[in-house]
C-alpha cells in the first residue's frame, strides 16, 4: 500500500525538497503553503497529489486542510510539521512585541494546530495511528545570538514533541523531531557571506546539501510504528554548534 504524507511549508526550502523527495520515492504527497503560484509550480515539477493554500497560523484553515487530506487520501500515515519562519537578528532588549507574536504564531501555534489535527485524524482513522515529525532546529537546543523569539519557539517545539509522543502512545501515534543545522536553502544563504557569532564577530558558516535532510526524513518516516526516532540532528559537520558560544 502506498504511504501517505502531508508536508507543511512545501513551497520553499526544506519543505519543497521533502515534497519532491517523497514524491520521487513513491509516496502519495500532500503539501501546503501560502502562495498558490508556488504550489502550482511544485505540482508541475513532481507528482504531488494535493497542493493546497493554507496559512498554518489559522486553526480553521488547518482543519480545512486536514479535511481535504481525509477526503483525498482516506487518512494519513505521516505528517512533516515543517512550516516556520525566522526573524531578523535583534538584541533582546530591542525585540518588538509584534515580531515576538508573529514568531510564536508561526513557529509554535502553527506547529500546534497542525499536530493537533494530525493527532485527531490518526486517532480516528482505521487502522489507528501514524507518525508526526516536527521540524525543530539546532536552535531548539542552543541559541544563536540576537534570536530570542526563534530560539524560544523552537525550544517550545521540543517540549511539544515530547508531550505528543507521550499522549500518542495510547493511539499508536509516534512523534519525533528533526533538528537541522545549515542545510543549503534560501533561508541560509546569508551564512555564505557571514553569520553573527556569540563573540560578536561574523564568520562564514559551512552548509550541506538539503538532500541529506530528505534522506533522513525518508528514514524516519519509513520506520514501522513500533520504532521511532525521537530526536535526530542533521548538520554541517564543522558548523559552530558543538561548543558554540
């Protein structure tokens, strides 16, 4: 039986690479994003079964997305909870309330809305169960300077992953997290010219091919529900993370 996956934030970066990679691997893929033109472009490039516009910060829109997935797929096996955003570097004392709220809305509330709908569908479907993979970050463990809002939301995702894992046991729902460091996407292009370091300097940071993230996701998603990768870190080998700061 063909496995079914929903990937949020599928129009750029890691989400787009994952949508293309899972489609190539023979999965039935649904994805979402905020820009319909980019969704249409993605569908023209690969066999994507469903590409729907959805703002993950809107709980009603997320519920509608999962209703579409249920109608089209009959259920879901894996959800890659990927949509997220990064705020401009700002010293903590100068961090605006609006920026803080926007980051919480996308990176935490959006992850919650998607995971909650995934949990509900997986609990109700027959056979019961499924897998949720949350996209954390290196910053889910260790902050970058001047990135308080991003760091706080990603730390919160780690707690959410653990809570879902615990509550999911009764319903055969597994939940894991992938923490990614410096995959070569549009979000990390600035690292090629220099990223702010804890000592105040700017240094070029190494990046790695996003395909290795897709390979890791395919492994996590392909496991039987009796096994789970609770946390996986995939990073450029020499990036400033081990010993950072």
